[in-house]
C-alpha cells in the first residue's frame, strides 16, 4: 500500500454535486428533500476534511461515495427516529404526562382518522347551514352526567383560566390555602390567577380550612368560590377541608358560583379497586358545584382537553369570551372525545377505555399475560434472564397520590440494567421500563394488551443483542 499525501486525499473528496448525483443519494433526496440532503452532505464532507486520514486509504472514488452515502443514510435514520414515535408504557405509571397521558380507545383512534380530512365540525348536514362546533360532544356530556351544559377547551389549565377570567376579572375568588397547588410543567395556581387578572383570596391554613374562614373572606369584590382537588399530593394527620356540599351552600347563599376543579374527570367511583379519594364528576355536580372542571386525558381516558360542565347560563358566558376561541379544541380532539363518550354511554368503559381496562385487570389476568409472554421468549440462554414477578403500579398524572395497585410483569435481570433499559427505549417500538433494585421491570398493567406481541418481539431483539454483548 502506498502512502499518499494529505493533499492527494483532499483531491479525492467528491464535490457536493457529485455526491448528489450518486444514485443512492438521489433516492434519499426524494424521501427527505434535496435541500436537507445537501446540508447533510456538507456536514459529512466537512467531517471527512477535519479527520486526519480519509475513511479508507485505498478507497476508490466510488467506494468513497458509497461510504458517504452510508453516513448520510445514518443521519436520515436518526432524523426519522427523532420525532414523535409510539412508545409501549411498561413503567407501571398509568397516566404518564411525558408519554401523553391516557392511551386512547381503538374507536377513538379510528374516529381521529375519519375526521382527519374534512368533517362536519361546524356544519349542520341536515340544513347545510353553519352549525356550532362541539354540539355533538356537548349533547353527550349532558346525557352522561345530567349537567345542563358543557364546553370543551384545550386542557384543564385553559378551563381554569377561562372560568376565572370570565367571572372574576379584576375581582376576587376565594380558595383554601390547602388547595393552592402546583401541577408541574409550570402550572401553578397563583400564576393562573395572575394571568386571569383575578385576585386570589387565600383562606385557612396549609392543613386546615373551615367554613368560617370562607365566610369571613366574602366581600363585595368576591365573584366565586373555587375548590381544587389536591390531585398530586395528600395531606394526612391534623387536617380539615370544607366538604363541597357546605361550600356550595355558602356560595349559593351569597349568590356566588362554586367552581370545582376535580382534576381527573373520573366518571365512576374507583373504590372497588381500592381507590377511595378520587372525586367523580357526578359527585361534584350532586354536591352542588355550579361548574365542574377537569382534564380529558387523565382518568376519563380521552384526548387532551379541558372540560367545563354545569349551569347553562354560566357556560354561555364563558362561550362568548374571546379567549374561548383562542383555547378551543380542534376536530381531531372532538372526534376522539365523542368516540370516548360513546363508550361510556354504551356502558363499556371498563372493557374499551385503556386506562380503565388497566385498572380493572385482575392479578390473575396480569399473571397469565406475563406467563404467556415469558413462554413466547423461548428458552434460550438470554431469555432465562427474564422472569415473571409481582410489581406495583401507580396512577400518576396527578391522580390518587400515595395509592398503588398490585401488579405483575416481566423482570429482566441483566448485568447492565441502565444499558438494557436504554436499548429498549431506543428500539422499535420504543419500550419504557422502570429500573428498580437492579432489575429492568416491565409492568403489564400499563401495557395496552394489543401491544403484547410487539413487546415480546422488541424484547427478544434486545435480549439477542445482550447475549452478543456479554
Ligand atoms: C391535572 C390537573 C390540572 C391541569 O390539567 P391539564 O389538563 O394538564 O391542564 C389542573 N387541576 C387539577 C386539579 C389537576 O389535577
């Protein structure tokens, strides 16, 4: 092999145009756009110039072009992996805000694709005239909950902001100190008040607030009483909060509305599953709340949105606010929400809505699924590192703090857990696990059962690599 000078090497580096004409690169231009591929080529050529030696001293010109094309292919692959990708949630956290909270029911997913082109979001097909956005969904809310009226906006934070601003802009709203919450992701109630231009009238102490505290805070400036579910923390010990019924009584005696932010939008009582502290929509309405606010993508199991249910006259006032237009939902959200509500109306929520189905899965069912998946992995040396074990799921997503559900899943015992967890995350589909006490845990309660096969396939691939690696 003859040694060449660096100058010779540089002369060998093809021009950007030459690389663009190379057939495999031409194909990439069709898929990714010529401008982007040209930028990628420039980057690759730059890195070759910066390196001391060429990638291969004996490379013929075409060999070099192929190597460059390969590097560009790798960049394209990384680019494809960098956007939103499906993830299998094996974390044991039912509602992971970072994973998009509630997975949708199949009929809600189908509804999104049906609405994706043109749909009658604001047209009455019967008369051919302009219709009101969201009517079908609002009718279903009334049917399901008995509320007078409903309004759907971008999320619960938007619902709170809109409600406060509509009724109390420049005035006061009373709230217990024990309910002055931060949800995370920059949702802090005092900031929402400030943004709504409403004065927060805090009453009581951190741990105890009494009806008399609210009474004393009432003034000519008061426009509403707010109650907020402490969804992501729990107070125990010497505590007192005023029940919704009593707050409603006080508010109504002073012709004020009671606004109740219940957080999760739970339709059914979950006491049967050992979860006793989650407020329900019906419970809040029955207690006398004039407006009930909640998220669509928590325990309701629908798409991201914020729902305001309650008195028709109040909802109408909110609807006419200019801010409502800015915070409205799109047709895809309406389609998914409508399909989700149809499931509730059909009485099939615990069969079809993934988050409720996950809560309702018995230990026997979970164990059976885990054993089945374990058998599918076979008996190879690598598969032997996987066992079926008991785990604990948690609600997450700002619901039921401190509560857990017994669960079951696959537990991977390998020398380098963090590395295995990383490779599972980067696989296709991506699998999010929980590394706990020196093992990689995949909790099956949070894995949508339709994804079981994809899960074992991805796991088998990682295990094979693991064997190669060890
Ligand atoms: C989660 C939560 C919110 C925020 O809901 P988003 O839909 O994420 O905006 C507000 N209030 C309570 C009580 C919550 O639990």
